C-alpha cells in the first residue's frame, strides 16, 4: 500500500519539480518563440537591427527579456524604446532591459557597436566578422557574452 502511495506522490510532484528546474536553469518558456519575436521586433519602426536577445523565466509567470537594438540616432530613442517596451508587454514579457546602440543614417552596416576581447568575439552575434574593430578606445564600453545551453540566443 505504501509503495502505491509513493508512486502516486511522485507522479503528482513531477510537473512541479520539472517547472522549478526549468526556472532555476533560466530556460526560455515553451510558449515563447525567440526567433519569431526577433523578426517581429526588427520590423518595429525605428529599430534598425536586433541582437543579443535573451528571454528567460524568473519565477512562475514572470518572464524577463534583454535586448540590444540599433537605432538611427539618439534623438528618437525614447520613442523607439517605448514601442519596444510596448511590443514586449503585448508578448507577455513585462520586465525588459533595452540596450540602445546608435548608428549614423548613412552607415547601416550589420556590425556590433561594442567591441570585445578576441576570446569572446566568436561567442557573440557578430562572430569573427569584426576582427578589425577589436581595439577598445578610452570611452568604448566592452560587451562580453557567453552562450550557455540553458538560454537561447538569437
């Protein structure tokens, strides 16, 4: 009789343990399609490109996102940021961090605005395409990103 109760209890708590493990591993919730979100976010007016998009579940229904967006200029960033925040809110992601990167209107090349060290360059969205820009200037911030199996990157 006790073995039957143990089997029933284990089958009952398995979904809760699985959900808790996924939260601790900071995985992307199953109902979120990161590639689809990235494509639709890139079509937002004022957004030139999107990279370093991360989405994960913090606890229960709390979903968090961080993203780097390239904008044409600093002048219209607040309007663009409001559209991006609204976009994420409509997707059910209510806690977001938006990192702006600015490009001139004339240079809309697909490159990273923030250089990083050689060892982290292959792990970023830009890969090895920017070896020439690996020198940090005195006012250039560095960005370091590492891929991990627990998070999905686009």
